[in-house]
């Protein structure tokens, strides 16, 4: 299979378009069966009735894990926002509407994984946090009470593809059963890294649509910010996230 040049490169994989399919080829350092893990989550979301690309095959290509899936023609909501900032609110309304549909679904942690367990693991791995900070954050995480719902885990405008009046949601590897408020604050943090204005617009729309208050959502800010510190973030973003943590203590 001659894939040519990737159309996108992420931290964990390279994305190729091959004929009418998308081929996601994982980087070699990832654990074995990572492709099976991600495909399972994507199929779980699809079985819940959400608009998700079909998984055709889970395979290996030149010794690397790979997933072959449906190619969705269109543009991401992120591309459309960047191309026309005056329409940002309209596209964010579409994003929030789709996120609400995800959050309306119950989720079985034994099948799709536990958000609490993942956040606990990420906080433990965050090298810029000291033991006192980790103890405080893990205690706070353990005290959170919520209804288990389906959460995307990396929901942002570049993971929604708009095509001929339809919306498809991609990149389900971080999905889990957890608290919708944590999922929302994750989106807020991702958006605010690029644009505080867009982040504030997004959280305003979500609160308006769902009746959740900003304070309810931001209870999760130090926990999710701390978990994100375990990811491959820039020095500037690392500093910003650490400030969110320290301000909560």
C-alpha cells in the first residue's frame, strides 16, 4: 500500500488519505494493541448512534499499527472558524449542539474506560507537579460526584467535520465514561490556548444551552489542567496550566 505523504501528523499517528479511505498509522513507540483500543472506542460511539466514521479494518502497515476508516469529505469546524471569524459563534453553536448529543448518552466504564482513572493516572505522571499538589488534586478528584456519561475527551472544532449539512465527530481515542463538566472544561482549556475569546464564547453557549453554571464547570479546571500537564504541551502552555492549579490551592 503506497500511502504517499500524510495529510496530517499528530503526537501519536500520521493520517493518510488513500483512495476513498483514511488510514491512521500509529507511531512505533505506542503500546501494542493501541489501534484495537482506539477502534473499539470509535465503534462504541458509532453503536450509540453518533455520526462517526466507519472503521473498515484494524491492521498493520510495514510493522506499524493502523486503522483504515471511512473518509468524510468536508472541512473541520476549526478550519471554517479560522476562515471566517465573523461566523465563529454559528460554528461554535454547531459544536456545542453535537457535544450535547454526546453528553446525553450513558457510558459503560467497563467497555470504554473510566475518566476518573485516566485523570488519576495523568496527574500522577505530571512531572511539573510536586507531591503536595498531586495529593490535593487527587483528593479533589476523588470527591467529585457525577453521573457517568459519554465524554469525547478531546472535543474541539478541529475534530468535527462539516459536510453538506452533516456533522461527523472524529478522534475518539480519549473518550471515556465520566463527568460532562470535565469534558467541557477540557474543551475550554484547548480553545483558550488559541483564543480566550472563542473559549469564553464556547462555554457561554454550553451553559446557556444546558443550564449548567460556569462555576459548576470550573470546579474541574485544576484537575483537568493538571492532567493536561502530562501531555506534550509547550512551555508557555505548561506555565499557564500550572497557574490554574496553583490558584486553586
